[in-house]
């Protein structure tokens, strides 16, 4: 009887070991798959951030380009107005030097 009892104990111990090993394998698989998911998520988030930053840079460039164009246009207008004023002033000086007082 003792032999049968020892065999039962051995079988029970073997089963417990198998169950433990199986549980450990499952845990490791779950851990590994979680790691992979986290890694994939981090990679995709990094790509999203990179894309968002790229879009922001493009928007800023476009805005700066528009601002520069507006500034250039306004400077050209100011320059044209100043050119007209200078031209009128030169004509006035020329007329005064010839003895005419048209203005």
C-alpha cells in the first residue's frame, strides 16, 4: 500500500510541476505579447508624433511664407508711395530752380 501511496504522491507532484510549468509558459507568452503590443504602440505613437510635427512645421512654413509675402507687398506699396513723393518733390525743386512756382 505504501508503494501505491508513494506513486500517487509522485503522480501528484508531477502533475503539479506540469501545471506550474504550463502556467509559467503562459505567463511568459502573455508577458512577451504585452511587450510586443507596447513596443508596437510606442512605435506607432512615435510615427504619429513625427507626422504631427511634420504637419506643424509645414503649416508654420506656409504661415511664414504668407506673412513674408504680405510684408513684401506692404513694403512695395510703401516704397511706391515714397517714390511718388520723392518724384513730386524733385519736380517741385526743378520747377522752383527754373523760376516756376506750380505747387
